[in-house]
């Protein structure tokens, strides 16, 4: 069983009405988006809502999506309720909130709504975004593999080169094509360096009926009433293994779990119900935060994993990609066609320190889960809890952009100091590197920073 799900645009993605969406006046800005994943499709939707013309190209020959489940912050779910009201609520959130942070948010109409920290099946979420893109009439070209990014200051255009040799231009090109994006050469002179963490995650997703076919698994994990989510975490000894293949057989996974003291037999039985070729071995790679996400002339912009990668323990990778989309589309709307290059720079400034702090929070959460110093078996059970502070989950990317665009513009023109207000209260941002953090861990230090990260 493959974790890839092919999406038939005509069969699976019915037309969605758009009459309730508040579209902004046309700006005349053309946006070319590379990548039809969560970040790229959200950017397409937000740019269209803000009045920009949009085209999307995707390297995959068909609209398919690999992956299992990921989290979407309640701030993004609230944004969907506020600005994309045509989607049925069950397509963007579940009926029961996961207890992280404050579950209630105030929507634009003044109503109070319980917004859960939601888990989503990635293929279905991407399908929902594609359905909305289709409903707006946005052109999506599949099978378009990008080999290079370019920009021309004199023509005030950016563009891409496809494997076929075709060139496509636009006022702005948005690289939403992941960590392997070809835009790195233009934006930062080369690929981002990745550091092996020495740790891998086995990930899978398959129909629950297969797991429940084992009576002991069924007794241990009965289906909960009301679709209440069931989440369990087992703490190991912090030892990782390297050099695994991308896809592994169930028997190989069981060889690993056999080396874990006290690993439950019923958990092994659950693993045995996994379909063949259904387990992905995902090696965790570290990358230092990178401050610049735009090309020299400001017409190629990286969003999502192209600009910043996240550890799974952050619970924020997809959310931050969607925040990028909202911020960039809004900056382009405010700046207008004559100020595209300054608008992209302001977007970069508005986002970098916040994203870097969320990455830092993910690293700290990772240490809680995997480092023996933070073991859940000690007396301090709180030390194992994952932290997603209100500064992360209660953030409104659009409102923040409207409120602080002018402040950043003044900073860029005058050189006056700029203090980010979308990071933990009381924290003054300081550059950091993975090596510096790992050195602290090696010395046995618990990682702690000033300010309120709750």
C-alpha cells in the first residue's frame, strides 16, 4: 500500500462556489507559484483573494500527494473560517479540540468559536485546497519540472526555466517547491546545508480497519466516541540509528523495536498490521535558520520548506508555510505593482524572526521527546510536555502584516532599529545555529531562553 494518493481533478474535486469570498480589487500583479503542496496552494488562494493574478506549476505529472498526517494551528483554521467560508467546517477541523493552548478564538464577525489544534490527512487537505483553487479558475500545470529560476531588473520580471526549455515570466515568482528547490542558487548562492541528526522516524498511515483486524490491537485501542483523537507517545533512551533506506519493510521496523527495552507487545502487533510498502523511514535533518528568502532584486520569494524547514516535533511546519502565504499576499497588496520588490523585502522582515523562534521551539520540543536529560521517566513529568505557546497558535498573520508593514518600511528606509512583536514576549532575538544548540546539549545543559514562550 502506497502513501501516495492520486487525485482526479474532475472526479474528486467538485466545483466550489465563491460568492461568499471577499475578493480585493485587482492589483495588476502577476504571481507564478512553483509547487502545488500546502504552501503553494495556500499562496495561490491568498494571492487570488488579494487581487493578484495567479498561475501554479507543479513538477508531479498528476495531482498526487504523499504523506500521512500533519497539524494545522488554530490560527490558520480561524483564518479559513473568516476568509474562505464556503468550505464545510468538517473539512478544516475536527469536532473535538486537542488540548493545546486556548481553544476559543474570536472570529471577524465577533462570534466566539472553539478552534481545535487540528490533525489532518495530508492528501485530503491538499485535495481540499486544490478544489478551492479549481473553483477560482486558477491555472495549475502539472508535469512542469523547473530547472532554474531567474529575474531581470530591467524588465522588472522574474521567471522559471522548465525541463522542456520553456520559460515562464511573472512580476513575482514564489518558490514553494520544498527543500530541493532550484531557487536556492539565485536566492542564497547554493543549496542549504543539512546536518544529520542521527535520528529517523518511521511514519505510516493506513485504514483503521486493518489495525482493528488484530483483536489485541482492537482491545488496546478501541475507537473512541465522538471522533476524539487518540495520541500516545512512548519515550525511548534517546539513541538514534543512521543509514536506513527511505522505505522499510515491517520486519525491519520490528528489528529496531526489539532493541527498545519494554516496548509493548501490542504495539508490535499494531506495526504488523501495516500494509506492505506502507512505512516511510524519514531521516531528521537539521538546517540552520536562514535570514534571507528573496532574490537580489526581490522578485523571487521562497515560502514554506523552501525558505525554512521544521522538525516534526515543532507541530508548525505547515502552519508556518500558510502564514507565509498570508503575509506575502498581503504585503504585495499593500505595496502594489510599483513596489513589488520592497513588498517582498518587508514580508521577509516580518516573517524571519518569528519563524526562527518557532524553529527554536521545535528544537526544544525535540529534546524533550528524545534526549535522556529530559526523560519522561523522571519525577518532572512536565519536562516531557510539548510546548506550543499562545504566541504561536493565537497569531493572526494578516492583521500583523497590516499593522506593521509601515513600521518595517520605515526601518528599511531609515535604518532605525526594528523590534519584532510576533515572537515570545520579553525575548530579544539572537542568531543561533544547530551546532551551538547541540553543543549545549552535549554539555548536559537544558536549553532555556528569556521571555514568555508559553
